[in-house]
C-alpha cells in the first residue's frame, strides 16, 4: 500500500511543497520564503499541523466542512461504494444508484419545485453548467439573443473561465482575459463600505434597482439571468440590507429574468435553514450547490433546477456533462453527509443553539476599538476593521494591510480566521459547541488586541483621505 509520508520534518515537507506544488491563491515568493502550513489531521472543529499545534478551524476548511472533521461514517460510505462500483458515468442514458438516490434526496430537501439536479464536480463547474443551461433554455424558447447574465461586483462564483467571469473579483479578471462575453456586473449591496449617507434600507433598494437599470439598459430581450449568493461569502460575508432581496425578486419576476441563487456556501445549513434562499426569502429558478453538500469529504457539486427550466432543457439533447457528473463515490459520501445533517438535527442545532450563541458572542466584538461593524447570518460572520468607527473609514494603508496583520495574529493564537481586504470572516463547522464558540471568539478578541497594538506601533491607525 502506498503510504503518504507524514514523518518528514516540517521544513523538508515545506521545501518539497515549494519546489513542486503550485498553490491556488498563494504568492509564490511568500510560499518559498515562509513555507506553507502543513495540516496533518483533524477532528471535530480542530486541525493539527505538522508541528503538533491544535488550531481551531473558524473557516470549516473553505466554508465546507459543515459536519466537522473525522466522521468515520463518511469514510465507510466511500469505501463501501468504491468496492461495489468505484466509477461509472451518467452519459448516454446510463445511471447508477448513488446518483439516483442523491438526486431524489436533493429534490426532497430543496425548496419549491427545484426537483432536478445536474451534477458537477465542484461549485465552479456547477456555475459553468448554469451559464450554458440558461442560455440554452432561452434559445430553445426561441430567444437566442437573451443570453446576458448579470452578476455583482465582488461576487465569488468559482475559478473556471465561467465561474470567474460570473464572479466580480477584479484581480481574477485581470488574469486570463476575463470576463468572457455577455456577462455584466452591477454594484454590491455593501452598506458599511459603500452606503454613504443613505440608511441601510434606502441603500438596499438603491442597489437592487441597479439590476432594473441594467436590464432596461441592456434590453429585457437580452438578459437571461441574474446570479447572486444569498450572502456574499468570499467577498467578505456581505449581508444585504433587509430591503434588498424582496426588490431583487420583484425585478426578476417583472422582467422574466431567471434567478440563480449560488448556494455553494449558504446551502446545507450554513444560514440556519437547509438553503440560504429560505433564510433570505428568495425563490430561485436554479441553485448552485457544492461545498457543504459533502461537507468537503469528496468533491461534488451541482445545479438544482426548477420544473419548467428542466422541462425545456429536456426537450432536446443538452450537449454538456462532466466525466465525474454524479460520481458514485462522491454521491455516496454526500448522501451519508445529508443523512447525518438530517438525523442528528444539525440544522436545528444551528438555528436553536449555535447560531444564537455565535451571534451574541460575535456581535460583542463590535465594542472593540478596531471593529466597525460585526455582521452575522447563521454560521457565517464578518467584522470590518476600521481606524474610525463613526466615519466608517478605511485605513490609509492599502486595503488588506491591516487584515493580513490580523490574520497572522489569529494564526499565532491557533485560530483560522480569514481576511478579505480589511474584513475578517468566519464560517466554522456547524457542529461547533457553545464552549468552542466561546473559545473561538476569545481567540479572535485576543488577535484583535494584538492587531491593535501592532497597527498602533506601526503608525497604521490612519484613515484614508
Ligand atoms: C467556493 C464557491 C464557488 C466555487 O466552488 P469550487 O468548488 O471551489 O469550484 C462558487 N460559488 C460560491 C458562492 C463559492 O463560495
């Protein structure tokens, strides 16, 4: 049996890693200079690194390990499926039991008439499917020119050509000639950073009306769909004002625009319901799913599709699919994950215990001198760091300078908390206990104190002009 060497000294592992492993979203020079943190095992909400440190994972990996680490049942499900049928495809009128069972289960869990699923290997692939599906849908309905998809600045929809084009991340668009044609971006509903003198409610309406403005400008006959995350995740856990989503829903209904909810983070309990659309009161035609679908134990994603869109697509052949669409091992793992979420009432735990406890502790951080606002929906939260709360000011130092200092202080205190510019974000496993939440927030506060000291010492506590 192949044994993956775990016994080399950390520096040797880091040297091999820097020499041969190209990392996503990592600066090469930094990697070679400092070495990557080597994670060797994990259990519950704690990671262990190659030096034996126990780190509280405030991010559930990349927003995905909803049921926590170390669940043997998922390993057993994978092993059982690998022995029985390790692979078969779902092309050309073939299927297999894990894909059937998972599709039926997802149809049962999804809201409304989202009764159909097109499987993918990831969230990015699901969104690539969505681009092709909504364009093809309108084409079948005799409107081939209705092919523009509207998304939002600072959205994250994955890293493939399609996913990154839908996303509104400028540094991603700058590499590889993105976005692809016929993708249009409107501003995001980030009141704290961009709301100026408006009340949050006024701002929510104003930002939703940007969608209407874009539709009127581009032409109703040109716009196929609007895609958005119920709560922006990688953009910094941006929670729209309450007025935003009802107005977006009204506009999509009025102009016959398909609404795609990217539930890759918000799905599977993260917001206190099975799907973020339920928490935010959205009625999507399509939902992108991945991450929490398998709690990250196996790569799998998909598009949940409503009856009408599925019926139109099924009129002919949809020339699209992935070798691993509905992969039996990934599907078996996802099914077992859903069984645990359901039978152990994890979403009830979020709604009744974990989310209220986290909200109280997290919002308590708003009294910290560096914290401008603390936002939270279910089990995803963010704090905005600022040199001047009252003015909702940015730092004079480049965006992310202070956020990075804070992230380093978190690591030093054995907490994984990510920074997005100068926002700090958390998204812990849903099974986290109240005592572990207290520990998480205590470490976050200590990291904030140390950040304030460092920022003060370095003269960075200056507002941008
Ligand atoms: C992570 C993410 C994706 C991309 O999923 P991958 O599995 O990384 O391809 C898409 N949408 C959202 C909202 C995400 O957070």
